[in-house]
C-alpha cells in the first residue's frame, strides 16, 4: 500500500465515494481498514460508503473466508445528470491511472481495468 497522504482541510474535487471506489478498483481484495487509511476516512465511513455503492448497484462483494472480494459494475452510469451516460469505468480509468502514476506502479490499460472490474 502507498504511503497515507497528509490530512487536508477544505473542499476537494473528488468525493469520498469516488475515492473508495478507486481504492477498490485498484485492489478488489482491499480491506476496509486499508481503504480508510488510503482515503483518510474512518472505517465506519468506508463501510457506509460501500453499503451505499452496493445498494445502488455500483459494487458487489463475495466473502471468501475472512476476505471480501469486490466487483465493480463498469457499465453502471454515474448518478449526476451532468454525467448522464458516462459509465463508472471512465471515471475509474482516470482515478486508478492517476494513483499508479503517483505510486510509480505500472499503468494498466483502460480495457484491463474494465475487465478486472466486470461483474461476472
């Protein structure tokens, strides 16, 4: 896991929901504790966000032993009317690509991201 970013006050461009979804897209087996540290949120807030995303069909999970494996529906469209028709995969391709640049990890092509997050 990359270093936890410093604390920030004031407004930001990306919502907590988008940050959590990007963390899951980057690692479908990530623990809530690690999402919370990466996104600078409490574990309770992350659990609530995951619940929101699951209720609206953006995310599902399967339990394997003590590990959750998350799946993102890449074709689910974003909620705001200004982004009508834009699939979540488009947003995630930007956010996950940005994360890999910052951490120095190799950049995955957008199609690999869509394949990795596709719902079976």
